[in-house]
C-alpha cells in the first residue's frame, strides 16, 4: 500500500473521527504516524502544545524497538503500548503494519474507556482507508 | 518514503546520515543545529550512551521554507555507527529518502569506511531500495586533521574506494569546524527533492 500521499478528503474524514471519538472524550493530543516517523495527521484539544515532529520520530523508533523485542520472545507483534506518567499518559496502538495511532491523555480519562474508543477509531479508520483505495 | 500532506501542503522528507562509528555523523547534525538555529524550531533529540556514543539515533527537524507552495520539512537522522548496532541502523533507515555517507578520512579508517558502505548497500536492499538509485552524497570528514600531522587518506583514494561505482557528489569536510557541512546538506536536500519530484510527476 502506498501511504506517500493521502487525499484531502481522507484526511478530513480521519480528523473528524479523531475529534469525535478521542478529543471530545478528553484526550489532549492524537497523532497518526507512519513507521518511518512521518506525521500523517495530528489533532489536539487546543490547549496542549507538543513538539509533534520529534515525538513522531521517537515514537516510530520506540515502536520498532518493541517490535524487535516481540520477535525475540517469539511473538508476531505487540500491537499496543502504554506509558503511564503522573499527569500525562501515552497510549500507542497499531492501525496496520504501516500506521500507528498515538493518544496523549491526562488523569481525567480511564485507560479502559480510552482503549474502547481507540479500538473503534482504528476500525473506522481501516474501513475508511479500504473504501478510498 | 516522503510523506505529502495535501491539505496542509507539507512535504516531510527523511534524510539519514550514515557511516562508520566515530566518523562525525552526530557532529554534522550538531553543527547544523548551531548554525541554522533560525530554521530549527525544536530541540535536537539525541539518544546516546553514557559515553556519548549514539545508541539509537539523533533527530533534527529542519524547515526549508516553501517549494511550489509546499512547506518542506526536512527530518535529519543519524544512525549509531558501531558495528554491533546494525539492527538499529536498519530501523532508522526505514522510509529513508536521501542519505549522506560520512566517511572518516583518517588512514586507519580505510577498511571501516568500505565495510560500512557495503553494509548500507545490503541494508537498503533489504528494504527493496538500491544504493545506486537513492539520492546519496559522500562526505570525507576530518580533513582538518591533516594540519595536525595525522595521516589522512588522499581524496583520490577515498574516491576510488567509495565512489568509483556510485559516482555521486562528494565533499571533503570537517564536521567539527563546519567546513563543507552546509554544502553537503544543501546537496543532499536538492538531490532528494528532485528525486521526489520525479517520483510524483
């Protein structure tokens, strides 16, 4: 699959979905990146400002490392990652072999609720992607 | 693979500095970071060991302004040069658009330069890329050491060792003093942008 160029329409639909399913429930910032560290799209709640470009590079590296670890223990992949902080948490989830959804959120949302929404978002993004191909 | 955002008109380009350990890849990025601070909006990210060797990569985002109405965002990466870190080097090469090969011009590094370039060739092949097709610039770093009486390989020998088949642009350089560091960067950016334009048109 070629992710090199994404149409404006595709991006708008994905952005709508991210806002609806994740930003509205209280996620501070959502980023979709590819495994090379490029940002596909980023949405935030208007108050959080992160350096998303450095973040994407590190996140892609992080995920690649974890993928290599999975192979070492005989797993196909670890499809999600969660980092817990005092005020900020980060949740990484694989959309497919090339794309990664990253959510940064605070203390006000439970991890379970976030995960439910992430799963639904990913399914809808996948459907959107297939339809557009 | 570069990523193009048609809505926000942004092109993201990934350029990787590759080469043998202690050859000056990180020093290239550090010089660029100091020299072009106006075009760099965020901090350089370095993942290194306690001994200051690159462990995973360095990352420096660099704004090139606009080309044909598109904002050009250059992402500069380095790889760890030490032989044992090839798995990490390969990870960083994923989706690369252009490469600067930083060779160490000291005489005793001759063998290591060749080995590193050969490994780059193999690593790219694993991603179904080719060293003969990807935009590539060579930098023969540390030529300033010549003035301190340290044996440095003549450029003709470096050219013969590394560039006789590739025939790509090559610069003598000194990452520490900045000699030809901007020139190397400009050359790889222009070759990469031309190659992306060709792929798209």
